[in-house]
């Protein structure tokens, strides 16, 4: 696949990008100026980028953000230009990594690159709007755009020829969801699993739980419309998130509750719901990224007596440089099928409407494709 002419080479370029000018402001496709790739940097011509819930959280104020902000952090593309000292060849297909590890900090050295101290640094503006205002980039990427300029360590080479819309998801929803099952919770054959929240990440968790050999997989969502999708993705049952949820889960787990509950929403209420669905001694894995002031309250006696584990899975507790190529190989040989996760492909101009659908909880993942 060749890169569009406007995004090749090493000079600064002007590209179209999805920009939020403020919290709650209307999203617009604008022309933005990207710098030339500097030392150790690459320009990537984006071929597909997902609309992820974290992008929505930046826009609606759930997560703190600086503006104007280019949205997008889950994408695939082709290296279109390189700065000095970069080994990657122009034309290499890549997936973007929103938490590139420094490989030098205390966490990286102990083998936990998903907790890298360097990736939590505040983002500095990069590029500018057409009217000269410095731009901020979602998670350092700003991938809902025709191109990005990023450090070489924020790109991961993948095989050529993968379906772009599915490959884009490897960099966020899939790495996060699959990693939560394989690395964080370590689900083993025969276990029971509940997945709360069936967006892109929740469906990736479901798919991974099925492949891990979980026997009972209960898919939970507030929207009845997710039922068919959940069952197609491998759930053994779909349950509505209502007052009877705990009872329904116990009816399917010999009155105990599930071995593992995955919270894929990022809200105190759903974390508490996931906690209540889990058996004594079971584990709750929080995959959703919630708001700073949304407090979870649990009884001290309950914490002791239930003997449950509550922990989070940041970026699937994964090393993207090692695990994205594995997932890409699984996608290439057909053992990983992400077709169900893609609700539809859309143009960049249709992306604002996809944010509205995401806010209403419709579909799994809408993916912007560019050519
Ligand atoms: Zn994401
Ligand atoms: Zn590090």
C-alpha cells in the first residue's frame, strides 16, 4: 500500500484531522500543520483509525485534556517519512502505540513497560492549527488524521496485507482486552467469566475469554441491542445490567458468582456491580478508564470476607512491542477474527457522528479509513 503523496517525504505537511477546540465543543475536521519528522521520529500515513471511548472521554470532560486537541490513538498506517537516525523503511506497515516504553525507568527494567514512568509525562503541543494555535495530540498520537509525526518507538511494524480496520484495533481495544484476559487475570480453561460493558474493549475481552477456554462467559450490558453481537462473539449468555443481575449471574454459576469479572466501562457503579458478580476468592479486573472523582465504595467487612482481588489492567498489562506482532500474526493466520468488533468503516468527515453513536452506546467500534 503506498502512502498518499501529501503525507510522504520529510518536510512539514498540512493534513486533515479531527479536532476538538474545547471540552464539549463540536468536533470538526480541520487542516492542521505537522512538523517534519525530527531525529528519531517518523511520519505515518494513517490508513485506519478507531473511535475509542477514551477519545470520547477527552471530549466530554471525563478525562482531563488540553485544547485544541487532535483526537484518535488507535490506528494503523504506513511509514511515509523518517527523520535522522531512524531504521524503519518508508512503506513499512505499522500499528501505533500510545504508551511507548522508555526501556530505562524502574518499571521498564523490571518488565512492566505498561507502567513506564516516561509515558505519563504531560504532553507538549505538537504541530499547529491552520490559524497558528499549537496543537495537542490525544495520548501523544492524534491519530484521527491523514498522518501523524511520532517517535519511532511509538510505532510497531506489522505484516503487510492485514485488513486495515481490524489491524487498527490491535493498538488499543484488542491489546487491552486480550491482555486483560491473558496477562492480568490469566483466565484458564473451565473458569467462569463475566464481562461488564460491551464496547470494543469488552468484546475483545469476550473473544479472548472464549479462546482461553472459559466455560461460562456472561456478557453484560445496559443495551439489549448488544445481545446478538455478544452471543456471536462467544458469550454463553447475555444479561441486562439491571437490578436482577447478581441473581441471574448466581443462577448460572452454582450460586457462587463468577471466577473473573471484567469491568470495561470505567465507572464506580459498574466496578461495584462487577465486584458483586464475583465469587468469594474471585478476581475483578478493571479495564475501563474512569474519572478522577468517581469514588468506589466497598464495605471493609465485605473486602475481608469476600477475599476478592480488585485490580486494574493498564494497556492489558502488555508489552506492545512484543505482543502486537503476536496478535498481528494471529490476525494474519485467521486464529484471531476481529470482524465482529468493527461495526462499520467511515470517512473522517463521518467521525463526529460516530462519536455521537459511541456516546449512545451503539455498536462496537467505528473505524475511520483513509486512502
Ligand atoms: Zn483506546
Ligand atoms: Zn520506562
